[in-house]
DNA sequence: GCGACAG
DNA sequence: ATCTTGTCGC
C-alpha cells in the first residue's frame, strides 16, 4: 500500500492539494458497485485518533466486516479546516487494509470537492486509491445552497461554489455546482454531499440515496461512527465485531 | 480588521 | 471531533 504523503507544513499541504485537484475525475456511476467502505474516525485530546472502515454489501444491504486503526497524538497532523485529509487519511488507509477484501467505492465522513481547493478528504482518498468516492459531511465547509431546502425527507438542492470552482455547470447555480445539500430524513439538519473521485454530481446524490437510513446518516456511516467511538473507548485496533 | 471554519 | 443535563418519545 502506497503511503499517504505527510507534509511538513500547511504551505506544502496546500501545494499537494493544488496539484492533486487536477486529477479528480467528475464522471462515473458507483451506484451498481457491490462493495463499499464507509469511513469515520473518533479522536480525543490525549488519545490520538481511531479510524474505522466498515465494509458494506450494497447487494445485501448490510455490513459484512469492520476494522480500526490508531494514530497516536504525537504523530497526528493538527486539525485545520481545509486540511483534514492530512490528519485522517493515513489512518483510514490502515483501517482499509485490514478489511477482508478491498472496497470498490468509498463513502467518507467529510467533503469531496466541496472544498476551497476542490480536494476534500473524500476526493483526496479517491484520487490516492484511484477509487470512486463520495463525501458526506454533517456541516458545511465550502459553497452555498442554490435555494431553500424543502422540509420533506429526501429533499435536495445544489451546493454552489464560485465560478472558478471544481465542479459542473448547473442553471440553478450562479457559479458552479460542487455538491448537494440533502435532507436525508424528515426533521433533521441536512447533510452536505459532494463527489470525491470518479463520480458525477447526479450520481453522487443517487449513490447516497441508495443506502438505507434509520437516522440522518446512511447506515454504513452511522455504523462506522458508532464503532469509531467504541474503538477509542476500548483502544481497539484491527478487525472489529459488527455486533459490538 | 472581521467572520467563517469538514473533523 | 469532544463536552454536558435535561427532556421527549417509544
């Protein structure tokens, strides 16, 4: 497994993002893919970071395996908005390598191209692994909704970035569409969806809608979030029991 | 200078 | 991300 580059400072990190942004492919449809990995992490001040990968079978609509990896505090890149991949991606790669089989697509907790330089963690990981990927963030980092979002479940509006953004033209956007604001369930705050790599904008929304949802988060991400918290509490690394 | 700011 | 008490609802 190719190591994930670790920049010495933010200037170098920024140069990496600016270079890799050109490699993002905004077309493709991961909807028919069977094996998807959902990625989330849990971190606490003195405990480092625990990353979890959940292997999800889209055909059976269920999780089949999960694994965690740990990065000690001393080795962690600091959290700086816009540079999340340099903090979390290496841990995700380690967790992914512990799954019983490699995934065919990724669903990542964070932004895809809805990012100041078009390279949020989902896009960065997708390019690094050359896998289709989608970002799903609970909060906004970049872009503005094209308009008000309907209250009903499953409503979505384009997320628009300024003219130079990495994305696609959309009449609903003054500039460029970089993602979607999506109300995954009724009466919940919307989430922010954006393409990572090798996926188009309409397909990004279709891909996310294809997962079962009991809460605002699609099931594989909800599970990854739950397991990440438990992995940290129990300092658990390696394969994780699903029924945990 | 001020506000915004994934996890 | 984490922290924190109560509260509402099944």
